[in-house]
C-alpha cells in the first residue's frame, strides 16, 4: 500500500513533523508565504552563483522531492526556519545533493564579530564552491552535519534531519 503524496508545501512540512515552522510563526497564517519567499530567494541566489547548474528549490520541486526522499527534505525544512541567509540555505542543499565539506574557517569574537567560510567540493568534478556568512544564527545548521573520523582523521559528512522528540 502506498501512502498518498503530499500536494503542497504546508502538507509536506506537516507530514515531515516540522509543523512548528508554521505554528510558531507570528502570525501563523503568513508562514507559508514567508517560506515561499525564502525559497525564491535561495533559488535566485542559486541561479546567480551556479547558472545552469542551479538547483530548483521552488515549492513544487520540494514537494516532489519530499514525496521521493522525505528525510533529505526534512533536514532542509528544519534549517529553512532558522538559517538566516540564502547562501547558507543553498550550501545546505548542495550538501544534501552530495557536495562535501572541504574546509571550514570560522572567526568569532564575543560581542564583536562572527565570520564563517565553508568550501564545498564536488565528488562529480564540479568546481569548489565557497559559502560565507557573518550571521551567527547560520552556524546552527552545523548540528545537521555528520561528524566522524575515518582512519583517525576528522570528517564532516552529509546533512541529516535532527531527531527531536516532542513533549
């Protein structure tokens, strides 16, 4: 038996267990319009940066992808609500697509500055991509990155949804 497919962004978000994106928004009835605008900003930024290789992060595409790969899109939904800049959301999506974290540089000075640079490399032979942010809230997306060691060497790998228990 197959489950019915979600038909729109709100259904996909709620089906993913991420209804907080909508319910905690003030006012909640404006949440979907805000999220659609955020997706448009990320898609526009992707086209600016990647041209013809830009991913389509429209509502329709995300709903289709959610119906095929719900865990990948669930992780993206989780950061969609908290990540502040289109570049960092694009970076998260590129990692979901298979890009690998090559380097991370971060500078932080309490109550003075925050700056983060992340270089992604492609396992498919594409050119490296640099993502930067000076918004400390963007750092929260790193809780979705897998952390491990391979042969006693550090590796950040993949982008995963958080498993959070309600109540």
